[in-house]
């Protein structure tokens, strides 16, 4: 028997069992940056001036703006949040710095589609890091096909538009057309700080301040970049199969 077959057999199955089981440590922070600065909220006023993107106010960290640069750590904040950081409203990205956000009363937008969702990825101007984290979902470790999730090359075959990067006015019309090409019911996921708020580029000339100004956004995934597990949680929120809906913590 070839040695590589013996090695594979001796390792056993390495595919993640998320969301059935909680995320393993390596799923929470593959980029070396834990997901959310939630502890140290009392230090917010002191940390405010350290933030290069204006994400910190006296009462909250705006996770939709935070680019995980960790400058606020020296001022007393610590990254200790859960991997499931995606929210279904932009406002909730300000609330999660002080505790878990209650589940929305509205049903998941794609619950009618059942288990299987087809995903179409659009890059409107990313640094490529969010792209890589999204595409990691198709590798054997995350293996999202086991959850009924499939990438497709055409918006006409998709249920979900995953958008990465900072939207520009030039990309607004192609993005709108891609959205209109999806058959309904459909949903949009903003992946990373760039499409949510402009991220590191917020306030720069020639940018649209947020994806929600172009197409309706159903789920916001904070991070720069978010981990594949955080993105997976966001997608599963669309059909109500995420860990919280399964009764996980
Ligand atoms: S980690 Fe986030 S909140 Fe802290 S300074 Fe950087 S951008 Fe601001
Ligand atoms: S959110 Fe961060 S990692 Fe993602 S595309 Fe923007 S700059 Fe890159």
C-alpha cells in the first residue's frame, strides 16, 4: 500500500464538524486575530484615540468598522469574542461589543429553500484576503458541501450573493445586475469590514460608503478578514441552520 494512503488512513477524518460541534481553536482565529474586542468595554474612552478607523466610541466598538489592527489592545481592550460574530442588522454590529445579540424575530430569509444553498462570490475590490477565506470553505477541512452549500459560477444559479471588497461607483451597476440575476428568494452577505463600512479605506474618495447603499444586505460578517467559520455561520443564518438555531451557545 502506498505510504500516502497509509498516512491518510492513520490520520482519520480531519474535516470540521462545525456547526454540529463548537468551532475548534484553529477555526476561531486562523489569521492570528481573534474575532471581536468585547472585553475591556470600560476602557473604551481611553482606547478611542488609538483606533485608526474611528470604530470606538465611549459606549461601543463598531465591529462593522473594526479592521482587527489590535492598536486598542494596549489601551485595555482584548479580543475575546465568539466566532459567530455575524449579525442580520448593521446596528447589531455596535451592540455585540457589550454582549450577545438576541436572535431576530424575523424568520431566516432563505428558510423556504431548506438545506441546500448555492453561492455566488463577487469581489468588488478586495485585497484578496476575504476572497481566500471564502474559498477556503470549499477545501476538505471545511467541506461545506456536507452542509448542502455549493459555489456556482453564475448568479442565475445562485441563492446567495457573497460580496467581498470595497464597493466603488464603477462596480455599483455590475453588482446591481448580478443581484437582479439571482432568482428569488435570494440573499446578500457582506463579508468583511470593506463592504460593511469601507474598512481600512473608509472615507477615501471614490468609494461607496457601504454595500447596503447598492443592494439590500441580509447578513453582515465583521472582520478583516473574517475567518471561514465566521463566514460559514453567516451563510447558515440564511436558512436557519446556524449553530445558535441548533441550540448551540
Ligand atoms: S482592533 Fe479594531 S477597534 Fe481596535 S484599534 Fe484596531 S480597528 Fe480600532
Ligand atoms: S475586509 Fe480586510 S481582509 Fe477583507 S478585503 Fe477588506 S482589507 Fe482585505
